[in-house]
């Protein structure tokens, strides 16, 4: 039973790590697109871009792929490192105590 709980805990941790890495990576890319996307016509079809925007879009795609690859590589390294540990989730437990009034109520 203890081993199953540790396996469950480790899988839960790995899933949470992956979600947080992915949120960070995608959120960072979105921030760049919001701030600088006008340079490569972010949201426009390729056919509507001018020559300068096409060049920036090529550069952005290359950079974006590089960032995603690095992020995924670091995620896998982090998961690999975490797999070397024993993990036990110390989930929150709330205990309520009921105090009864002994005055006949």
C-alpha cells in the first residue's frame, strides 16, 4: 500500500511539473507574440505579409522551435532527476473537532 501511494505521489508530482513547465513556456511565447508579433504579422495569413514580415516570421518560427525544444529538454531532465527520489504527497488534511456544550442544549 505504501509503495502504491509513493508511485501515485510521484506520478502526481511529474504531471504537475509538466503542466507548470508547459504553462511557463507557452505563456512566455505568447507574451513575445503579443509584444512583438506585429513584426511578423502575427495572426495574419502568410499571403498577406510583406517581405519584411515574412523574414521576421521565418526568424520567429526558428526561435520559437528552439525555445520549445530547450523547454521540453529541460522538462525531461527535471523529470528524470525527480524520478531518482522517493516521493510522498503530504496532502492537506483538515480535521474538525466538535465540542458539545454540556449545558443541556
